[in-house]
C-alpha cells in the first residue's frame, strides 16, 4: 500500500441512496488526485468493521467514509487511538458529525477535505464503544430504538413518527451520575453525553460541546411531562433549551451512569445498558478536517 492509498468505506443506502449516486463522481475526483482507492466495504456492517480493523492493523494511512453518522461510528471503532487518519465524505441523512466539525457536504469539496491534513479530535469512550458525536438514553434512546425498527418512512419523518409513538410511554427514571467524583441524582426523562453539539439531524442538545477540550458535555432533562417535552424539542434545534428550568447541564472528563433498565445509543447505534462509564479521550481521532 502506498502513501496515497485511500481505503474507502461506503454505505450505499445512506442519505436515501445519495451515497450510491455520488460514488462515481467521488471515485473520479479521487482518481484525479492520483489516489489509489481500495474499497473495503463489506456486505454487512460486521464485515465492514472487520475489514477496517484488519487494514488498520496493517498500518493503513487513511480510511474515508462515504455515508452518514452510522458509518463514521463504525469506522471509529477501528481507527480510534491509532495512527490511521479518518476522512469523512458526508452523504447521510443527518450528517451531525460533519455539521458540528464544519466539514463540507459538497462531494467534490468533501473529497479534498478528506484527503487533507489530520488534526487531533476528541472522541467519547462509553463502555467498550467509541462515540464520535452524542450518546443518548431515556426518551431519545427509546425513539432511536423504535425508529431503527421501522422500515418506512425513510429520512427524518421516521424519527418524527417514532417520537409521537413513544410520547405516551414517556417516563422519568431515577438516574445517578458521578461526574469527576461529584454525585448528581435526577428523575430523568432524557440524557445526552456529547463530544459535539448535534444529534438527531441538527438538534443542538449540547450547544457548547467542543471536540477539542477533552471534556464530556452532559444535558439532563428531568421531571418533565409529555406536552412540556414537545415544547422542549422546539427549542433544541437552536440550542435555546439550556435556559429551560427542567434542563440541567454539566461538563467533566469522566461520568459514571447508574440506572435500572436504561439503554444507551451513540451516533444512532446501540451501546448497551447502564451501568456505564463515559469518558472523553483527547485526540482519539486523527481527523482530516478544517482547523477549529
């Protein structure tokens, strides 16, 4: 493998087929840059992850994802805390990670960005998993689980419908958070642990999150009812929810989460259930991206 070899991970269905449609132009742009492209995409997520881990172990210089946040999450499991650079060509539905990092969404511009210099970028380690953007639990996790089980509709409307279907089942769970040795207890409807600010296609759940500060930003929504939660979601897209009296914000390098029957999702993927420990790992990703 040469210094100009790029290993490509592609999710053809990402962005309702945008990835597959853009792939020809992306390959042409890579070829014009004199790059040797090796497609390591598997027929399943498990196959793709195995291939990514193998080429990282072999000293691969760069993996580039063509897809959405779920594919970035997959690649991160292979490249975290290694010397392999991660490049991102965002053609998913939400593209929360790319939005937060200021990565270009135009495919041609994204190719040049993905081939650029690497800058150290934080990631979250939650249990045995790595998370690029945000991990959530409670109501948002329940919505994620329901949406992932729905075939139709595709895109953002699936999450809107899943939210409405889960709303009657909303409950506040007793949660114990130990943040850098300080204990906080809440009856929480929803929790978020963030490396970057966005999740769910642009909701700024932790608007001050900085993937370069070595810290986890934490948002807890506690003691809230169904209709009040709907009003809360109207505020999240521009980060105005932090002033809501039912919202509690924290920041720390490490947090332990204890709760019964509380499942976690990170970057839209399942992470397991509490108790879990979440920590920010400075510079865990060598990310090809513009400087902050």
